C-alpha cells in the first residue's frame, strides 16, 4: 500500500468513521497502524457516538509520536469520558497491545470541559506499558516538569490525571 494510490486506499477503508478532512495535520503522514487501531476502537462505540480528532501529524519540536504520524489526540463525543477510558484500557489489553500503545490523559482540553486522550503507537515494544497524565493547570502540586526539545511540559501520573477528571465530572 505504498505510494499515492495506497494512501488514498487507506482512507477509503476507514470510512465511515474517519476521513482525510479531519484534523490529522497531513493525513498522508499518519501511521496506517495508528489509523487502523483507532478505526477498530471506534467500531466498539454505539451509533451516534464519534471520535473527534484534535491533532494527528504535527511538526513539533517536543518529541513524541506526532512528528512521525504515530500519535493522535482524540476525545469521544456521545460517550462519557470514564466509559471511554475503561473501554480503551480493555480494548488495548484484549488486543495484547499494552506494550505497543502509549496512552496519556489530558484532563483539561476544551477549557477543562472536555478531557481527552493522546494515543500513540510505540516505535518498538516496551518492557512495560507507557501511561501518563498531562498537566493539570488548576493543581500543579504533583506535576513533574521536564524539558523536552524546545519546550517545558508538565506531567503527572496517569492515575492522578484520571482522578482529576473524576473530580470534575462527579
């Protein structure tokens, strides 16, 4: 599936759930492995729900999978965040991909009203799953700050970020 024909064929296979016109950045630079993972995961949701793509390929200097097209920032519309999180963890485990799919929680997308996920295909199998929580602007007491490329980013543990989402939802 290489070349121009293969790239267009992939997008035909992803219908009706995804199209080239979403916020992929450059859709031709997206990893087919990531796209098919997202497609299969999206198929587990009921009619009326959809996966909103917030960012795919992105030429950034902070590292991660966006410059390689191996990452997407997403949220699900029509299903609660906590239900999506549980389903995503179960889906990854059922497929045996714990060491191949990295997962981050972003509690404050959309001004804190819409938490979402960073889903990334690892370059190679890891010894243990990679999970994290992104910065939480209102409570930085447990944030870890590190320099990554040209930017400073704040992160916390996956469980702390998940608990922050639960506190805001409940």
